[in-house]
C-alpha cells in the first residue's frame, strides 16, 4: 500500500486508522482536548535538539524549512503557547497532541480522498499544491512528501487541501516524519499515538 524511497535520515512510521463513526459524529473528549495544552502531562517533550534534527531532515533534499515553510510541529508550539490551538476533530486533535509534545511533524490524510498507489519521496522542483480552503499553495521542491496517484498530497510542513480530513472521514493514513538523528523517538511517538487512538475506539494498522 505504501512504498518509501531510500533516504539517509528519514525514520518514518505510517499507519492506517479506522474510526468507529464519521469524525463529525464523534467530537473529541475532554481528555484529548486537554492534551493540546503545552503543559499537559505527556510521555514525550520536545526541545531545541529535536527541532534542529527535524529541520535537518527536511533540508536534505534542498528544501529550506524556515519562515512560513518551517515544520508544522513548530507552528503547534506557538499556537499552543498563545492559546489558539483548539479542537478540530478527533483525528487531527490526536495528531496535534502527539506532534506538539514529541516535536515530530505529522501528516493525516483521508484515505478515501487519496488515490493509490502511495509513496514517500522527495518532491521535484516546480511541484506545489493548495494547502487550505483559501487556495494558498506551497512550493514543494526538495521537500519530503507523501504522494498519491495525483501527485504530492502531504508533508511535514503543510498537507494538501484535497486529501485533508472532513466531516465524513472514517479512514485516515497518518505519517510520522521522524529522523534517524533522534533514535527511538518515532517509535515512542507511535506507541503513544496508538494508545490515544485505541482509547477513542479506533483501530490502527501499521503500514511502514
């Protein structure tokens, strides 16, 4: 279902999640929303070493992870710090909680909106996609991305609008963009991620 191009730094974990009901029918419980706070109790915490290692991972293909192009995990830290990180839906909330505390950027795509085959690799120069409902796009050249049959659809910075979760989403693919420079962190993040999803009643099937 998912192939991964060779990469000297990437330590990726990808897994499929099936929720009991559409996301619109299952609001995030209070315990999950509480994890979106920067001071919430969590098994992982991020620091400058983690942030630097993640940026180095994204730099490998020539991408510059700075400014508006910095890893999504760094945006979450800022949003959580100023109180603007709120609940979206259960799938995204679990993603944001784990990413916030682990320091690893994470992608979540709706599997029923992505078209197989799926592959992880570096996007060629000149590639881009729309990442929000306003139609803004991101230049993907040199950036590690998840690809489907139509092209890139997710990465560690901003996921594509066309495959984002929606109210009727029940099946997702999650990608933890880990790095070999942080041994064991990706697996620890996945273990906690799985625990949170199973607490919600979702099923998890690893793909990489």
